[in-house]
C-alpha cells in the first residue's frame, strides 16, 4: 500500500485561515453577547424608581382613596424636573394598564405595578436624592376650589376629614423598576432595602 504524502497548505491559504480566524473570534463573541445587550436595551424603566405610599385611617388598614399626595423638594415646594412640576401621586388601581407596558420614567403615569397593590405611587428618576424631600398629604376630596367648601355629596360620602401631614423622606423608600415593574411580589436587588410602602396613619379633624 502506498501512503500519500500529506498536502501542506501553501502560504496564501495559511494566511487566509489566520485572517478568517481573527475575524471569527470577535464575531463569535459579539453573537454570544448580543442577547445580553438586547435585554439591557429593552429593560422596562431602565433609569426609573418608584415610591409607594400607604395612607390609611389610624383605626383601619384600608387605603384612603381620593387624597392629594405631592412630593416636595428641600424648599418645601412641589418637586419639578427640567422646569416641569412632577405629577402628584396616583392610586395604583388601573390594573388593565399593565398590559400596555412601561411608558415614562420621571413622573407618575397612569399605569399599574402589581406589587404595589392599591397604594399610591409615583415614578421618579433612579438614584434621586430623597433625603431632604417630603411628602405632603392633603384631604381635598370633592372640595369646591372656588369657595373652598365641600359639597353635600362629599359630606355624605366621606364624613371623616383627615389632617394635612408633611412626612420627611429617606433614600431607602425608592425602589428600582428595571426588571421588576410587572412582578406580583417585589424581589429587588442585592444591597437594596427590603421593599415596603411608606406607611402614613391619618388622623381625623
């Protein structure tokens, strides 16, 4: 039996193989990292956090609807972003809005977050310094702003009125929304404080 001599690639083929290898290595790495990059780009509320507030009567744990809750800055004025005042908190009750996906990061939007239940919510910039800010809680349910008096219907619906309150905040009450906005239970991230809403007992006046 005659064994043939192995064919040795010529110089041009060796060079082509080296070039091909140099091209394919970074391309392979790019393809490997592409799913991670795409996931990062499509992270809902990537730069947003949420403040969740639970206002209730001192003798009851149920959330009081119809309150006006405003985020105040260090000068006790309503907080603004780029000259535009942030919206007030809204109650997390429009559960159908969850199907629409995230929209908005710097101010409250009419969408829901399952883990927040029926508490009041406000979406803010992630990393915002809240240590010198406050919450202003006002009971203005069905107030006629012309004469500052309540209607008879309001008197029948809400016989108890609540005192205005100003609550100082800390940086531990805002929670990241990236990857968590659609969860039934907020799990959070390593190093983040355990999730809980800001508890506000209300007293009558």
